[in-house]
C-alpha cells in the first residue's frame, strides 16, 4: 500500500498523535500492511476518550495518552505491542481496567492506553468460564470481580479471596496482589491463581503456570504490569456459602485489639474473614451520623465510648463467619463461643446477618451513597502499607497518637494482620520479613479546599516516621519517585525484577505510569501528516 494512501487513512481516523512520525520504512517491517490498518482502526483519539484515560481514581496525577486502543482479542494487544516495537522509538502501552489506581499507575503519557473492558464486548462476549470438575474459573483479565462472583455462584462456587471492592478488574488486582479479609487463611488473590495468559512487552502471547514458563508466571503475579498484560487467569474455587454472620467488635486499647486479631488469624476454626478499622475520635464526634453498618443509636454509643475513655481512637475488629443450610443451626453457638475468647469492650459486639453477596459487595453499596453525596469522584491520596508485627504498636503510637491525632479524615483507616506463610515469595509482591505483618490503609478522600495538600503532607510524615524509626514498612500499591526508591522497595528481589524486565519487556514500554524503569518513548508532540 503506498504510504500516501496510508497517511490519508491516518488523517481520516484521527490517529495523528501517535503514528504521525512514522515513515515508509516502519511499515516495511510489518508482515502485512493490513495488520497495521487493523491496529490503527482500533485506536481512538477522541478528546473525550483520551481525557478519561488521562487520570485515575486518585485524581492526583494527570497525563494524556495519544490514543486509546480498543482490542477485540488478546491477539490485538500483542499486535499493538509489536506495532510499537517496529518503530525506531516505540510508544508506551498501558493496560487500563477501571483505572482504580491512585498515583497514575495506569497512565501512558504520550503513549497508548489499552481499554481492557473492550475484550469483554462484541463477539468474544463474557469471558468467564467455570469448570465444576476442576474447581476453577477461567476469567479474562478485563472482567470485574463482581461479575466473576455472580458467574461462579450460578454453580454454587466462589473464589476464596476477595478485595473489599469488587468493581475492579481481575488483571488489575493480580498485578498487585489482591488483599482482603480472607488473606490470613488463603493468601492473597495471586496465591490462588493456577495459570495465566500474558501478552509480554515483546508482543508474545504466553501461557504460564508453576510448571510452564514459571518465571513469567511468578513475575507477572504482583508484577505491577512490568512484564506483560494479564489477559486470562485461572483462579481456584471452593463451595460457596449462602449467608454470613457479619460482626464488628469495639476496642479502645490497641494492644488488646491487635492481640485478638492475631488470635483470630491463628484460629483455623474461627472467622472466615478478619479485618480491622481505626476510627479516630474526631471522626466519631464530628463525622456523619449514618453508616452502612451501624445505626445512629450505635454510633452515638460509640461516640460516648470514645469520649469517656480519652483514647485517640476506637478500634474495630470486623469478622465474618460463613454458613449455609447445613450449618445454620449451629452458627450462633459457634459465634458465641468465639466471642467469649476475645477482649473487646463489654456490650460493644455488633452482629448482622447478611447474604454472602450482600457482605462481599458492601463497599459497592457504600459507593452509591458516596456518589450521591459527591464524595466519590474526588482526589484519593491513599497510602497502603505493610507493617511488621514487631513494630505495629510503634507505628500506631507514632501515627494515630501522633501524626493523625486530632485530625478528622473523610474515609477509612484499615489495620489487620496477615500470615506470611500464605504468600509465595517467588511472586513479585514484597512484604516485611516477619511471620505476621499488618496491612494498614489510610484510605482518605480530599473533599474540601486544601484537603489534598494536607493529606499529602500527612502521608509524607507517616513515611518519614517509618524511615526514621526503622519500622521496615513496605508499600502496597506502591509509588516511588525514583528508581533508587524502587530498588529499596524490592530489596533482594530487585535483581530478579530487572532480569525479568530485560527478558519480557526489554524496551520498557509497558505500564510506564509505575515509574520503575525509564524508557525512551515516542514524542508526545502531535505531528501533522498530509497526503502527497
């Protein structure tokens, strides 16, 4: 095909920004010009689309791509990557599911953002396939966990581990770890994957598992999108319960709070889910008077508890005990016996009975309220940390009694322990090197003028405290401003991470928003093509 005709097509399709710098020599390397035409036809440069792909859930970082790619199949993603590599200076490629990152991790400045949900549309349809005999589900990386839940429940089955929010993609959580209250028992979501399909930064489509291409398998799980795009995952299943005893227990002493949490995660016959929250006093005394869990009267009692004890915070253990028809007659006795072992404030145990789906989708229900109040699409300067068990009280004293004392954040503060032996160290995610460590999430929102700057300062103060005190925290959903910061983050895993990058994405074009590996990227200056 003459280059003039191809250039004219590019003008018509609006693909000026990304391929305007290409010449005839670039196309000569392609097997067939039709491949290039097919790729270009799926790239959209509409301002509405690129603007939406320029930010994420965090609403802190903005970086515009030159186009948004709408693949029909994983092969399209492979073709896009090869198309980039055929150029003298490749453009970067970033997969984007729901854009639920908070620091621009899913952005591609001047490159191409891959709209992963496009894989689930059209002729390829709903890419969730359940194997009852194999007790697993094959699921597209673009699928929402919410949809995976409903697809597996049709067969009486369910994945073992859930993130608190279900309207995010499978590929997104598996590129980080995927944590929630079931991790103490089953490990993170990445520990429950049997097989992956990955499109690498070399444009290869590779199926991998513990016994086949295992370096890519373990590297991609928790790999922050650095070695490939996860297009399919095989996730293990178990029999699904029908209902849940959903419990919150209040504490005013952090030592009793953590002691009981650690008892619960060592008790194989106790709760099926264990998390914890920290409610700073001003949040109780000056915050909203409604909750998806607590009634107004219960919130008033908790406020009196906080004021009466003088504690800087009230701590909640959140637990869940699953049951079905066969165990419905014994679940209350089992719960009562478990509560007798714990040291929460007497009279401050709150129990709800919910369906399994209602419990798992609890944050989705809260989302609707926040959207209605205009508090969802706001900046979210979230900070997630893994804190060693041996230093959790030092952390709590420095942060809740220090940096955050007297503040009234909008959002949640999570704090709950995990068992490290449920994690596979061959995977890329890093954790503290202790048998038990805590997930601490400062999940706060900036809803008023000046909030973002203040919350960012507080986050920096928390990180500074951890560094000065030598607490040994590791960031989850990490963000570091320099490669030295990333080297420190990965620690002993850095050499392996760098080697995997050199093997599976040697031009460093994948997921540039993470900022781990610098790359020579295509010019972000739009160029003009005219047909001769």
